[in-house]
């Protein structure tokens, strides 16, 4: 499938204010840089069909075959009373909902920024802050075949195609993602993660798993309403981890 994320294809699927304006490049280094270098209103989005220097968390590379993924970044101007780092989870929930809508399967959020489907990573989120502006990048593996996915990924990778066995309209999926992201963001603006926790709590991939993160090892209890991962290290000691790279027992 070689569908495009160009404005004509995506425009018919935009239902709200997110995605306006909509910047598109057939190929670019990273959708993040398209927005970080300019002055754009909240909800502005940049998308591409291929990134030549895609980035993930902790300086990792995001690799995808051209024309197979949803690759988009969105501008936010979060209110001062909210914790901007929580936007990674807000975007993760939106991506999980969009994946569920496309596949009919339950997707999960792996703290702090991955989306899992059938125990495989199908999406990732990268949030970057410049002053009071946050640009959130979202990548969803959509139509990759198995050989097109990284075989040596730290977290086993999948695509909607490899898991469901069918290709998907990327433009429609992007429209769904932006609509859901707008709704969740508005809830978060109003009341933080507590206002959208019913969408987050049941999708917690790490809950009940043995994990190691930021020097803390134990059983993941939950993601709390401040976006922290609660880890039970035993003997009644529960630690709230603000951020980190999670190792988990599959």
C-alpha cells in the first residue's frame, strides 16, 4: 500500500481544530524539527511519509520503511498549572485509541511513551519542550511487513498489518488520532490526568509485571494520576518513578 499523508488525503478526515494548519513534506529529517523551528498555534500538525532521521526517546533512532507509518508531530501550549511531561501519556492514550479503532483489538500504553498491541510495540511518542511550547511526535507502525520491522528492537516491534493481517488507510488513521488527541488534551487541560484516567488506567501494560527502572526493581503497581510509575519493591515499599527507561519481564 502506498497511500499518502498529503493534505488532500488527510483533509477529509480532519474533524476538529487539531491538524490546522497542516504541514506536509513527502520526506524530511523529522516532523519534530518542522515545528520546533517555527512559531505555530496550538493544534498545528506536521506529517511526512518518510523520516530520514527520525528520533525516539533517549537519543534512539526511529526507523521505518517509506509510506508505511503514521508520522506526525503536534504543537501544544499547555497551561502553567499542568505538568508538560504528562503529554507523552496523553498522546499515548490517543494513539492507543486510534489503533483500537482501526483494528478492533485492545491496545495498551507502556509507561512512559509506547503503545503495545498483542505484546508488541506499534507506536511511540516523543515530547520536546521549547520555552512554553511542547511539540509531541507520534509514530505508528501501520503497513510494514515483518521484514520491514527492526529485528533487534529492545521492545519487540509489530505493525497493524503484521498483527491483524490487513493494510490500513494511513490518512484515516491520522485523522482519527488527531481527533482523539484533541479530546483527550482538552480533558487534560481541564483536570490533568485525573480527568482522563479512565482511559489510561485500564490500558496500563506494565501493571503486575516485574520491572526495573531508574535503579528501582519490583512489581509495577500502576501509573498514578501524576503520570508516575508506582513500583512495589517489596516489604511495603512503593516508589513513585518520575521517568526512566523500563526493563520488564515479558
